[in-house]
């Protein structure tokens, strides 16, 4: 195998790794956006029909407790998604750079 053949093979592998890393980053980005959308939706509550003031107060109180607990869970999920997104973004940047360098090297030969 000549040096040019090895370089071409390395370039193909680097492109495959780049594509894999970009797909992973895209999937985590979508999951992160979905979690952010769910968090944003918690702030957009609407009042329903006219209720008795006592019943309305109970509904608001229970719903407030539910949204607080849901917000805690979603913030934890968002933190996990963000950590994974940062790691995958770094991997995608690295594999993208490697593929670019190998592509430029193969053009020079």
C-alpha cells in the first residue's frame, strides 16, 4: 500500500468519523431543544373556566406544586443534555478538523 493509498484510506475513515460525530451532536441538540421547549411551556399556563375562588386557589396551589416538581426534573435533564452536548460538540469539532486536514493533505499530493 502506497502512502497515497494510506492517506486516502485515512481520509475516508476521518470523513466517516466526522459524519458519525455530527449525527450524534444533532441528536443530542434536538433532545436539548425539546427539553428547553418543555421548560418554556411550563411558564405559559392559562386559566380555565371561571371557578369558585376556593376551588381556584386549590387548583393554582396544586398546579404550582406540580410545575415546581416538573421544572426541577426538566432542569436536571437539561443539565445532563448540556453536558453531553458540550462533549459531543468537542468531538465533532475535532473530527471535522481532522477530516479537513486530511482532505487538504490529499489535495496536495
